[in-house]
């Protein structure tokens, strides 16, 4: 059974955008973007606000066309070689109330043909934030292991991201948690199928995954001196 958010039309639009990533094409097909991407995304963001607040009241579900939880479709092409103007995925980030950008801790949803998932945690933190998490792992190793290895969390999510080759400066090279101390990202992902995205189970599945991430997020946020 279909849900009231994303449909096969959503994936068809994203696939067509990937094949026609030009401003002229996007402008011509903008009504499809509105109907298949932005409108259902904003509805989802609005609807999940209550459930998200029950998980933690400190993460924002703002259903705005700009400046809210829905990430902008335009790519920043100023500094890279890739000059394609548009993202070919839907990105939704419920970031912490003190966060200013995508590098803040948050709950994430990614929808893209052949690549759908929910994510939690912190992507590309600055050195100060990274240091706080590493220090928390050193000082509260048992609490970190309890969060990382929590049965439900670890069955649902996988820690991913980049890591240093060697021990970070200032940390013992033989530390028993060195693998985690070398992490440059503290994000965890849980895959979703396109069929789930299109189904009536989509909304409860996302809420369930965010709920299952609580042990991990409850460690990360206090490590950053943020309320959870």
C-alpha cells in the first residue's frame, strides 16, 4: 500500500534529474519537483515533529522551503570541479537546536534511487567537536561501548565514515578504543529499500530507527555539551 509522502513518481523524477542535470530542464520540470519532492518532503517533516520531540525535544523539524529541515536542491558548485547544478537526492536533516549547518548532530533521511537510508550522529565535525567526542570516549569508555554496542542500535545501524590512518595527536597509539578514536565522522546509517520508502510502513520505520538510535545519540550529544 502506498503512503502519503513519496511514490514511484518521486524516484522517477530523481532518476530523470540525474540524466538531465541542467537548469533549463529543471525549470521546465519544476512542477514535478514541487509535486513529487518538495511537497511530500515538507508534509513528512511537519508530521514527524511530534514523534521527533518525544525522542528528543532538542532537534528541529522545520517544514520550510528554505532554511528548514529539507536540504536545498541546488548544489554548491563554487569550489569543486563538478558543476552539475542540482542534487539528485532528497536530504532531510533534523539538526540539533544549536546547530548552524549540516555538520551539527542530527537525525537524517536520504532518498535517492538505489541509495536510501536513515542516518544519525555527526558528519565532518570541526576539530573542537571531534576532540570533545574523542575525550569522552577516553574518559567514559564503558559508556561509549554501551552506546556503540547496544543490541538494538547495533542491529539497526552501522558506524561509517572516514578515519585517520594513525592515532590522532595526543591519544595513545595502543589505546583499546583506538579504532573509534581515529574516526573523523561519528555517523551511523541504516538502509531503507525503495519499496519501504513508497509503502505505508515508511513513516513508522523512520520513527522506529530514530528511536533505536537513542543510546548512540545520548552519548554523542552530552560529549558535545549539548542537551539530549
